[in-house]
C-alpha cells in the first residue's frame, strides 16, 4: 500500500509538471503561430533581431540583382541600403502585413502553396537608396518582389497540414493547465510526508520554470546544426522572437515553486538550502567513485564547458537564472522562518508536526502564491499578443497620436489634381502633383474625377455622364468652357468605345490624366510613411463602384478606413495600428460602397465662392452644422485662372490664422480641413501646426514659394 501510494505520488508529480510545461508551450505556439494578426506582429518584431534583418537584407538584394543582373556590379551598395532599411518602421510594417496575408493564405482550404513575399520591397529599397545614389535607385526594377519563403508540392502540403492540424488542437492547453494543477494537488495528498511532498512540488515547479526559460536560449544551440550563416541567424532570431513569452511562463512557475518550496521547507529544518548548495558544489568539483558516476560527471562537465565556450551569453543567462531562483528561495524561506518565530514567541505552536504549523504553511503559501500570480498577470502576462510597433509620431507629431480625427487639423489642397506638373494642364491650382503634396505635408486631398475617352491629343470628356452645361460653366467659367469646346471640336482619333476614369476639372479637354497611376503613387507614400493619416474628398462624376475599382486596381484599398465614423472617430494611433490610414469621402453621397463615405453627412463646411478677401465668411454651407468634421474653404475664386498673388494674401500666416479662429468661434468647431490653392505659397503648414498645438513646420523655401518645381 505504501509503495503504491509512493508510486502514485511520483507519477502525479511528474505528469503534472509535464502537463503544465506542455500547456505553456502549446499556449505560446498557438497564439503566435495560429493567429494571423499575432503572427504578423511577431514577424514584424523579428526584424529587430540582427540575424533576421541580415537575412532579409540579403534576400532583398538577391531579388533586385536577379531582376536586373547588371546590378551585380553595385551589389554591395544595394546590400548596404537594404541593411539600413530592414530596421526601419516602414519595412517592419510591410513585413508584418505580408506575413498576415501569407498566414490567411496558408489556412485557406484551397491553398496549395505557402508563400511569404513582400511585393512592396522595391518601393522601400528605392527610397532607401535615393539619398545615397538617385541614379542607382532609378535602376531598381519595378517588378522586384521580395520572397522570404516559398514552398510548393509535397513540402508545402506537409507544412500546411501541420499548420492546420496545429490549429485544431489549440484547445488542448485549456485542458492541460487544470489537469496539471489537479495532479500536483493529488501528488501532495498522496505523499507520505505532506511537508516534503509540498516542497518537492515547489521544486518541480521551479524545474518547470527553468526548462521553459531555457527553451528560448536553446534556440541558439539548435541553430548550430545549420551550417549556412544567414539561415542560422534567421532561425535563431525567429526562435527567440516567437518563443520569447516562454520566459514569462517560466518566471511564473519558478515564482510559484519558490513560494511553495520555501513555505514548506521553513518547517523542515533538516532541509538546509545552503548545505544543499555546498553538496552540489562538491559534486561538481569531485568525481564520484563509480565508473558510471564518473562517466556521467565527465560528460556533464564537458557539455557545460562546451556551452560556455560556444555560447558564453547563453551559459551566463542560465547560470544567472539558477542563481536568481536559488537566492529567491533562500530569501522566501527565511521570511517564512522569521514569521514562524514571531508566532512561536507569542505562544503559538507552529512546527512540522502540529496542525497549526501546516495551516501556517498552507496559508502563507496560498497568500504569497496569489500575490506572485497577480503580479505576473498585471506586469508580465504573456498573452503572446505582442505589442504593436511603437508609434512615436502621428502625422509628424507625437502630440497628435491620441487625438481623434475630429480633434486634428489636416492641411489640405483644393482641386488637388490641378497642378503645373501635369503635362498640358491649363489653369493649374498648385505647384506640384498630389503625391508630392503628401510628401510636402498636405494631409487632405480634394480632387475631381470624370469619365473621359482616351486616344487623341487630349482627353475627350464623356458628356453623357456629365452634369448640365451650367454646372460645368460654374466649375471652369465661361472662358474655360469655350476653350474646352474649341479643343473638343478639333479632337480626332479618340476611342469613344473605351471609357476611363480621369482626374480633371470640369472638362477633361482642359487637362486630364488617369486616376489609377496617381493612386498607385499615393499608395507608395503610404508604404514608405506608415505613421501618416490622410483624408480624401472626391468631387465625383463617376459611379462609386467605378471609383472603388480604381482604388482596388492601384492596391490602395488595403489602406482605406472601413470602420464607423460614429459615435466618434478613432484616434490617429488607432488608425495607424490598424493599417487603415486613408479616409475617403464623395461629395455626391451616392451609396453602393461602404468605405466611400457621404461627404456632407460627415462634414460641415464654409462657402467657397469668394471673389475677394472681404467676402470671406464662416457661415454654414453644405452639411449644415451636423457634420463631425469641419472643412474651411480658403481661396479667392478667379475662374478659370487661379492666381498665386491671391494665395499669397489669403494663405499668409496672420490672415489664415485669424480666419480659422473666427470660424471656430462662429461654428463652435475647430476647422479640421483647411483647403487652399497654391499650398506652397503662404503659411498653411505652419498655421495647421499652431492650431494643432505642435512645433511648427518650417515655412516653404523661396524656391517653393515661386512655384518652380524643386
């Protein structure tokens, strides 16, 4: 009977510890490997590891050279640029998003191929090389696609089967945690001496904690089996990143074990931790007498010495962990002893043989165990949901990150598409195109889209889809309308069987270019600037479905905010963390596409047909006073020819700031969008920064004020 009870004790103790270790590993791996968002965040985090970053830089360089073999001559320069790029937030965000997409594909039922690729690597690589060598940056092929991993056939099928099978057994850790805890309770109950039983359970938990903590640095030893240095660094970095929460589980179990073992052993004076430490030390320096013992002793020392030589930091890490656990055990045990001595001095019978002694030990262990668990959950709970990459500045300023969209001022451009860089554009409103406007600091784009027919010397407007001629004349003026009609009558070779969405103002004959390529360039801005939020207000003469199709073709849709705008807007940080940093409105308000929002259900505005500074007012226009965002239109209308001289007056610092303060006072809402003509003229960015309460952006250079292309 006694032998069977002893066997049950050891079986419960061993299996219980194994269950807890297995449950912890399953919990961490299931969260990190089988949840798409967490998997992406871990992939993003892994680039902070030098080994992973070096591998990524090498793969990117190989892809660039493979796409254009002549680049082999400047391979070191490309590698240097790629190496600097891998540690940046834009590249890390790109990898995280690509990893999420690869994860979704891997778990889809029809997937036959496992692929982790970074299709926008070329954009960032070109940007990274631009400063050092614009000529080299221009040579980077447009079709470079960075592949981190690509598996086909049996190899892919095996990996996908493992992944999907792993996803189905995630529930196991919910079973193993309570089973392991129950078995440890049964082990204490089955022990002949419950004091020693509780002490051994505590030591078992300490061992479990050390094992879990040791699994993280053990990746360095496992990677030694890989001979190729880059792959070895990659595996070591991924192992550390994806399994790092195991350290936290090890901390929990070691802490609980120290409390249990210390509480129980404080009543067992025969268990002296200092004496045990001396015994272990003698065992390490004095070989045993038996041949088998000497063999084990020599092998252990050889392995420890090899570990210290090959991985001194790992060896030091393990040694410090063991030293820390030992010190914590001795300290906790001494606290229990001091408290017990105080109780004895007040007449309480507290020893190993009395019920009061075990009530004291059990109570103390319970209180401290709960305290350890509470501290762990509040401080280091390893939910395996890694923190989002730190967002230190939103739209250029840390102060804006925790403000809602309706609490931020976005400098904007009226008729953003109308610019002097567009070939053949008549009557431009700005000095630079929309992608450059974004790079210069504009964060709200107000532009028009129309249908047109391509093929001739100029684009021919599809008049069947346009508003009445009076509406067109209002947009471009009588002079502009007559000029457009003269051009239209001379157009030949136009393909009226093919209709394209164009950026143009009123009539495409006066200037037009396709929408999709510009949206592609705007997408590049979002790729290279992952902490920027942008608003778009589209004066739409196309269907919402056709407009949405242009966003889809340009792959800009993935950056569009699809959440609600009520009861309140998200903060800039929330938008940035979600990856949805572009908010799109249309003036017509036509339904059909959920993420294209009716402008004047969400915005209130001022009038916009001012012919002099004296006419400026802040009275309600479209949207009344209901919209949660406030658009302040700030330009003098001189259709069809906008005048930079007028912009110099109304965009001047004092005039612009005074008007925003006046409109805020009259409309009881801070202007969220300040739309101007000739944005480089005057002090739009400076005024926006002042209204946001942040350090002012530098004023435009004289070169920019004159409107010449930089």
